[in-house]
């Protein structure tokens, strides 16, 4: 492992020199990439330091025990050796996880889209519940979110809700939420107390930078229209809402959340770029999943990933057969425990793939 860590240190020193070079600073794309790499490598260097200290402690303790001339020192060395040997495997496992090649998209911000599926009004209400669950989780992480576009359900909730999330490692955390979420409960509109099954689809798109996806303006049709729904005096009086149609793919992105036409256009272009980027990413994920039979990131948007059963108070994630009887807290934003389990499975899969590295 020390050999591998020394190779990483060489790269860390190289990146450390590069990020202060004027030609790198003037190249925004390269500068951002190198800064992200520096941050990841710095975390690994901190663990390398702990590893070196621990292995030195073991060597030192073994030498004292081997000498045996001072009984008190020998006893202390034995305790130090025992502690260090207990700590070492945990640290090695942590470093192995950190050495697994990171998905460059994991650090990106995201555009999330929640759409009501089968189940009529109840599906819209459930889509609203999911939106609330995510906003509470986002707040708990110290991230920020803002709405891009939405369409309200007739009995509450949303037929569609599109919003941006910004923060640290947002895509790497929220990508596990993509897929079909299913709810089993008695709807508010049900008079006979029968349990209904409804669904909503969640999409998590890594936010594409301008240099990730280049859009030819000639390929985009831009339509301006009046905003609808809540929003004050400017609603339905100015053509501030913007709809973009990418003619080669037929993809559409619109934004009516801002009063400014310019800001709506800017947001809509961000969503369009992210959708185009995600199309390519989904193809890659499907190819990767077919290659390694991954359970947690198949790229299949239509896959049923989770069920929320209200009568039993349980949430089941079908990808890893995880069932938690804690629906009340989970629907109120406490989804970290599920994400942790999914990340663990993905990291274990990656470790197996990269076992030759260690």
C-alpha cells in the first residue's frame, strides 16, 4: 500500500505545482479540474500521514520489545503495538476506499426532476411528499436548492417539479435517488379505506458546465410565454417564461420561476445542458452496468427502486433488499442511512473491480 500512496504523493506534488502556473489559472476548465483533484488528493495525503505514523509506531514498538532491556518501556511498547495493530486494518480499509477511482461527475451540482406517475391525484400528492423529503434532506446537508419549473396537481402536490441543488458532492450523494419510487397507502380521497399503489419518477441530472456540453444556438428554438400559477403581479402580464427546444434531440427545457426573462433563459439553458449530458451519461451507465452487473447505478430510469408502505411504516430499497421500519423519519428527510448503504455497496463493487490496484 505504501508504494501506491507514494505514487499518489508524486501526483499530489505535481498538481500542487500546476495550480499556481499562470497558463493553468487562465484555462478555467483545467484550473477547476485540477482544484478538484487537489482537494481529493489532499484528503488522501492526510490519511497517508496517519498511515506512516502508525507503521512507524509499530516498527518502534517491535524494536523496544525485541530489545527487552527496560521492563517498563517494554510494557508500554506492548500496549502501543496492540493499539496500533488494532487501528491499522481500519485505516487501510479507509485508504483502499479512497484509492478507488472517483467518478468525476460525483462532485457536480444537480438538476432534480420529480414527476407524478401512475395513480392520478394521489401520485401528484406523493410527488409533493418526495419534494418535501428532498428539501428537508438538502437543508440538513447545508446545500441550497432553487425551483426551475413546476406544475401543481389538482388535489395538491405536483404533477412535475424541477429544481437545482448546489453544494459539495451533490451528484455523488443524490444519484442513488434516480428511478421509480412507489407508495402504498390509503389516499386522502379514498372513502372506503382501501390501500392504493401510486408512483413517481425521480431523475437526478449532473449539472453540465458550458465546457461539458456545447450547444449550437442554431439548434435551439426559443419560445417566450406568460408565466402561470402563483407569482404576484408580473404573472400573465409579461412574456418572462422561456421554453427551449433542442431540435436535433427533441429535448425541451423551460423555466418560469424568475420574473426576469434573462434569468429564466439562463436557468432553462442549464437544464437543457444537463439533460443532454445525462443522455450520454445514461448510455455509459447502461454499458458499465451490463459489464459489471451493478445493482445501484444501472442507468435504467424505469427501474422501481423503492417502496414506501404507510400501513406497515416501512421503506424498502429493492436494489439492495434493505427494509427500514422508520417511514415517518425517512419521509421527513432522514434518508442518509439509505444512501450510506447504497454507497457502501457501490464502493464494494468498485473495490472488487480495482482489486489489482492494491
